[in-house]
C-alpha cells in the first residue's frame, strides 16, 4: 500500500512535468503571496512614495492586487479607486468592490466617468460608435489619467493588476490599464490568480464571475479572446516550454490554428510589453 501511494505521487509529479494540464500550473500560494507582498513593499519604499493606489473594478485580478497591497503596506497606506460608467458597469461589480474593501479596511473612492466619456464622444473627430474597441481603449486611458491624478495628489504609486496571460497576449490597453508603476501579478497566469484568490479568501462572487474589461454591455474577456482562460493559459505554458504548435494542439485536443493564432497574438503585441524604441543617432564624437 505504501509503495502504491509512493508510485502515485511520482506519477502525478511526472505528469505535471511532461503534460500540459492545470496541475502543472499549481504552486504554493502562501509562498507566492509573501513574495508579491514583499515586492510591493520594497518597490514603494524604494520610490520614496507614501503608499499604493490600487484601481479596483470588482474583478478577480484587482481584488488580489488590493489584498496583497494591504498585506504589504497596511490599510492606512493603501487607497482603492473605482471608476464606473453608467449603463456599462454592472451594479454587482460596484457591490463586489464594496464587499472587497470593507473587510480590508481600505478607503475606496468612486469617480463616475460617464460625463467624461460623453464629452469624448462629442469632441473626438474620429469617434465611431460602432468601433467598440477603439472607444473602449479611450475609456481605459481616461481611467489611467484619473489614477495618476489621485496618485500624484497623494504621493502614492499606482499598482496594476495585469496577469501573465493578458501581458503575453497583449490583452490590455497601452497607456491605459497598462499604464501603471508596478505589475506585481504579471508573471502569474490567470489560473494562478484564481489560486491566490482562494488562498486570500477573496469573495466567491468575485472569483466566479466572468472576467470583463467592461468596455461595453455584455463584453467578456473570453468572448473577445475566443478561448477560455484555462486553455489559453496552457497554450501559453506550452509555448514557454518550447513546444511546437502541433504538439500543444495535440496535448490539449484543440485545433492547431488556435495555437497558431495565439502565438501570432503574442508576437504581434511585443510592442505593448516594452518601452518606446529609440533610434540611436549620436555618433561616437557627438
């Protein structure tokens, strides 16, 4: 019986190494939480700023970011900020924000961006109501401006919530939700964010809701990406392990075209993951 149990342990370990499955993404949530909190604390201290400004949406990523920022700095040095839009932001998202911040004892400010977006519709020469993505990016950049107004006024650092899945696929707005000072979760896949959320006792209503950027009514991340997050995580993990598209598709029982499209998305969005390129023109004598 003991030998059988030992074989089972070794088999599970072997499978997690050689196969693409959710087990291969498991980690020690307590250890990772401690490392993320230490990173936030050290970077805020290094910056000479007084605390952390965490934008919260009612989603799982920002919830985990807020909880770990509080662990890092204490509630008195953390400010949450939520920026809903009338007729777009769901009432349950606002309720989830309040459900999140209360037990963390964090001050949360609410600024409705509806009036700003109405002005944007009027003044933008190329505004096209049918181009939901372009105007959604405007919303993200308006929110970024407000984050930094708060951060500059308070002497705080803006803490972003992008995860590795979004970071690699470019599923964020350049100079929008990508415009932050720190991205402490950007090395963790979406599935791993869920693991942290379970460990941190994030409310179930937040963990179980469909992820959404809130760009338009009914918008969901998985609907836009064309694949569920668990599958996407494993495709990206396969790429990280230097597997071919055909091998990944075979392991996950998906079309090779899906894997190819994800690899193309990662490659084409490289520009979003780096600072602007600079053309070096100075000569050695200049």
